[in-house]
C-alpha cells in the first residue's frame, strides 16, 4: 500500500509540474522596454529638428529622416506585440485531460504487468531467476524415479545420460547410454558417448571396450569426426603413433575450419608425428636452441652428469631433431656405460624410439 501511495504522489507532482510549465504566462518584454525605445526615438527626433534649424539639413532631408524614424518605431511595436501574444494553441482543459490520461495509463499498466509486492533484495544476492528455479539434483531425482517406474522410457534415458556425464557420474552415464542403445539403435554418436563415459571413468587405466566402441563408430560412419578424434587421442596416449596419425588426418580432413576441437586435433597430430613429444613453437624453439647449444658444447668438452645428458637428449627431442638426440644419447652411453646409471635416460630413449649401439631399445 505504501508503494502505491508514493507512486501516485510522485506521478501527481510530475503532472502538476508539466501543467504549470505548459501554461500561458506573460513574457518579460512589455512596456518598460518599449518606453525606453520611445525615449531614444524622441531624442533622435529632437536632433533632426535641431539640425534643420541650424541649416545642417534641408527640408527634404529632414522629412526623409523623420520617415525612416517612423518606420523604425512601427517595426519595434510590431515585434513587441508578437512576443507578448505568444502562447499555447490549445486550452488548459485539454492539457489537464491529457496529463491525467498518461498518469492513469502508466499506473494501470504497472499494476497489470509489474510486481509491486515483490520484496526488495540486495543486488549481490540476485541471480538468474531461471537458475534459482531449476534444481539439477531435484530434476535428476525426479527423472530417476520416473525411470524406475518405467525403465523403457527412451526419452528419459536420453535426457539423463548427458546430465550424468556433466556431473561426473561416469558409471551412471555409461549405464544410461547402454540402456539407450538397448532401447534404440547403436548409432556412432551413442557409441562415442558411451566410450567417452568409459574412458573418463577408467582414468589412466584405459578401456578396451571404449576403444572397440570407437573403432565401430568410425567404421560405421566415414564422416564421423568425434569417434576418430577420441580414438586418435587414445592411441597417441598409448604410443601407437602409426595408427593414430591417419586418424588425426582423417578427422582434420572432415573439419570445416571453425570447429572448436580443431587446434587440439592439430596439436595431437603434431605430437604423434613427433614421437609423442609436443613440438616447440618458434619462440620456444629459439630459447631451447640457445640452451641446447651451450649445454652440448659444455658436455662435449667437460662431460657431465646423467641428468644433464638426459636434459640434452630431451631438448633435442622437443626440437624434433631425432638425429642429434641419437648422437647425444650415444655420447651419454659412452660416458656412462653402466645401464643401471642411466635409468631415466634409457626410459626416455625407449619412448622416443632411439637405439642403443645400433639396436632398438
């Protein structure tokens, strides 16, 4: 009630101010200004008469001067009359009715569409109304209840499966995708989604079933990019670069150039082509090159620890220079011939495909 009282009072004050401002009032351009002008004209007329008497002006000249002065007086009177008579072309009653209509219309529309009874709330505490009304956990619980009562509800499983995946409930997501495939058809998208849930749930251990699903999806649809991306990523992580590279290339061939996964796919292909080591960009390559040059010179002249040789071999691999990496590894083996001293170095060489004394590690 207090809100409406304040709103009506403010509206009435605004309308009164507009009504007063639009009313007709006299403008400060009346008699005093005209009287001052007449005094000036009398002085000018007296000056004309004086010049005529003194012989400075002839009769014709004096008559012309008096005529010009008369025309100036008439012009000034005309302008003064127009200023004093200016005012609105409509009546005050019409103005009052118009302002009243606007006030009633504004208050009526707010009463119909607004929320005057809504309590105040600090700005920091306001969030999206839709987000407040939607409780994800409660929605999931309702869908789960419906699926318990009707386990053949394909639409319910289709809705809940990606929600499980988003919430990190990978086992539940895999179960939901399996149910969707049982009730419907094992499409490449469903196979890829199930494989994703299995891979995320398995962590570092991997999943043979996920790889089989991804292979099946890729074989079923030659234009399915996501299955190839996942499969190429898994194979790259497992070190199967020869098989991963064609999959990366196939996925990139399917892109239109604006896909969000395109940079990651290009990086994955570069890693696979570089034997599992991410290639350096131009700036990184320059910095690493400077470091490698100094380290290699010092190790060749003075020798060094196994850790320093390992650092040199790793740097060459990052630069993609397998030949120099192999040469540095050979020098490291000569400097440290005992295998038990080179544990980390041999592991690095094994992963990069380097050889020991001409034999593949």
